[in-house]
C-alpha cells in the first residue's frame, strides 16, 4: 500500500513537472525595452510588458542581490517610480507590497506595460552605470519580473542612441526580434547576462571551436588589445586542458576600462573592471606579489573569474541555485567556490607560463602570510566565514582582522594543502584537479553539492584520511599544519630575518612594536586598527584615538611610522590620547615584533621525488 501511494505520488510529481516545463516553454515572454533619453543624467528608462493571464492583479519584484556577490544591495532603491498602463494606454493603479515589490491592478487587461527609470551611477561589477558614452547593465539591478514565475522567458530590446554603435550580451538574438533584441530562457538567465552598449573595442578569438570575445569599454587606445587576447587565450587553453572541455558555445569577457577594480562571474561571461592603463604596467597586468600590499594584476582577475565557469556557475553548492533573489542564500562552501577558485587562479598562470615559479610561490606565500598574520584565524572557521559572508565578508570594519578570516584567503591556502595531501596519498597519481573534475561530473547539473558531497569526492579520489582532513579543516579555528605539503613539494619557509636593531648593524636594543596601525592627518596621528594580542590591544588603545604624546613628549607625525627605532622592546611608556573629547593616559609596554616568515622557497637540495612533485604541480620548468 505504501509503495503504491509512493508510486502514485511520484507519477503525479512527474506529471506536474512535465506540465511545468511545457508551460515554461510555451509561456509568453516578458518584453523589456531599454531606452536612454537621459543617459547624461545616468538613467536607463525601462519599459516592461507583462502578460497577466487575465488576472485582476499582478505582483512584480526587483532582486535585492545578485549571485556571486553575497550582500543584500536593495537594487529597488534606484527605481524612481513605477507607472503602469493597459493596452490602450490608460493608467493603471500601482502600489507597493514590499520594499522591492509592486502590485498592479490590471483592470482585466491581457497585458500591462510598466515604465520605470532606473538610476545607474554605481561603478562596480554588480551595479549599473550609464552615461553619454556607454551603458553597463546588470540583470538583477535593471529588470522587474513577475513574482513566482522565474521560468518564464524574457525578451530584451536595446534602443541605441544614434551615437552608440552596438550592444553586447551573451544572450542569443530573439527569433525575429531585429537588431539588439535578445531572448533569455528564464529569469535566472536574464539576471546572469549583463548587457554593455556603446562603442566598445571588441576582440575575438577561438579556442576548441568556441568563440571568445574581449569587449573593452569604453574603447581606449591605451589598452593593448592583442596582448590581452594572447594572454587570455593561454588561460582559456589551460583550463580547457584541465577540465577536458569548454561547456559553452560563446564566452564574453566584459573588460570595463573605468579606473575601478573587481570582477563578477556569470555562466557564460564575466564583468571585469580595471584601468585603461593596466596593460602598460607589468605589475598591473601580471601582478606584483612583492609589492606592499601585494598586487594581483589583471591576469589573476581574469583567471579567477574564468575559473568560475566551472566552479560555482556549474559545479555549485546546493544553496546557490535555484536562487532566492529576495533574501540571503546561505552556504558553508564559499571556501570551495571562491577559495579554491583563487588557488587555481594563480596556479593556472604558472602552469600556462604567464608567470614563473618564483612569482607563483610568492603569491601563495602572500596568501599564507595574510592568513597566518590575522588574529581572526583563531576565531572563525572557513565554513563559518562562508556562511556569514552576507554580514561579515561584505561588511568589513576595523575589527574584522581580529574577528574573522576571508574564505578567499583561507580557501586558497586550504586548496594548496588539500592538493598536496591528495598527491601524497595517491603517490602522485591524482591531484585536486581530479577531485574538481569528479565533483563537476556529479554536481554541475540541476543539483548542487552539500559539504559532505564534496568530501565524498575527495574520499573517492584520495581516500578517507584526505576526506577527514577536509572535514576538520573546514571547521577548525586552530592553525593549519604545513609540514606535509612542504615535504611533498620540497619547500620550506624562509628563515626569519635577524632581530631588527634600533639602528641596524649597531649596538642598539631591539626595535619596539605596538601592533597598532596609525594614520597621520596634518600634525595629528590617529589609530586606524589594533591587532588582537599586540601590546596596543592589551593596553586598550582604540581605533580613532588621537595620539598626542608619549610621556610628556610630543612625537612628530612623521616619526610615527618609525617609532620602533626610538622606543625599544621592553620599554613601558604612557601614551596620552584624546578619546571622545577627553584626555586619557594609557600605559603600554613595547614588545619585539613577531618575525615568523611565511615566504616559501624551494629546498636547496630537494630529493628527486620532491623535484618531480614540484614539476607535476607547477608544470614543467
Ligand atoms: Zn570569485
């Protein structure tokens, strides 16, 4: 009996699912038209025609966030006013039902037209920008859609001002739609397909028969198009070889030359921001891991966002699809989705020959240093950091280094340690590449992975001990162990420099250290950060304290960055600070700065097995 009920239930579910699919395929699209009569004032005017199905009322919404950027951004705040008319042009009543939803009385009309100007002047990869020279529009921040009808198709027509030549999107042209008219199969695809319009400089290249576009906007003669094509082609070829396929027909690199930074992944495109000058500087193009702070470079950004084609846009945590566009979507696996992506981003540059081994090891050392110097590593685990992205990673403050870690950084370091463990456990036969491929094969379809599914892939490839390591590493707030990884590849951390004397090479006491970062403003010095466990933290120095004197001596602002030369480890002084309008005296004892080095270097005389492991990992010399 129970079996029969189950079977009947299953058949019913299948019938409903089949019906829903047919309904979605045959559903009339929502038709959006984008116009730019006020481009100079940073507006796109959107007109959207919604089929009503004869309902007396429709409810429409705008997303509050966009996938890939885990913060509620309240895109509806850029919508000035929503007006509605029926087919004959008669106004219809519009009211709000939530911060991001509108209710429209249809008066029985078969379709209603909504018109709404959207203000676009936030130059980031997850927001919109419009001016006289170009438009950059992200789906989540631009279109209204029908509540509960995410499977309905959308059609978008871009009406170009006469001074703009073209629009670019990964969306296919709508059948019979004319120029600049695109069709999105559903709302997810619409959100995932940014549109850039204007006069971009477009470069095309093919890898494995698939078309790739680099779309430089606004066009600039300063940007070296051919050089960027040659380098990006190598990245694409590297990942095609690693994954064994390119899972799309056409891919677009939107490269915004707008003196801003950042990147956002989409299924078949990425939105990148950089400087028009970036291809003219080795550091800005390739990156400089030895700079302070380290510079990632444009190629690292490209490599990271493009790796998302597989990791997160197809192989994804279960919570990240289907998306709830109106509230937070929680996952403990951003360390995989973002951290392992960061691990491969630079590794692929080394494997593709775009950077050398020393450069790669310096980048990895930078990630390890960032993690190990951050007191918050002993407070927040990788899984917790992932889960709380919405309230912590995207909302950093002065105490963030003390209270947490970045899932990008820790995930990158965990990727390295996991890769080493897999190689060691399998005698070099397998690597993290195999785990990623297996996970992709299983969880890139309709169903995403849970943390235990990812661990099971690691178990199948490399055994239970490796899976157990992942489970522990995801949750642990104690320090990671590097010994096994270093031993496998024949690496070591460089010995720390000798204790820094007050005046190097002379007979002076060891430099003092407070562990507080300061900023000079004219003659005044203000505290900007205090590291947990440092003398300043233990003494109770606070962010925003204005430091007036040490004892009864006024210290010139110019000497603060070199304070340790003048005050030595073991000395106790009174700091006089102004805090909330009152003078406060704070006794503090200088200590020696911790000098542990996290800089990786190859052993001077590695064993043959270690040499082979290094070659297998980084590619042949
Ligand atoms: Zn990413």
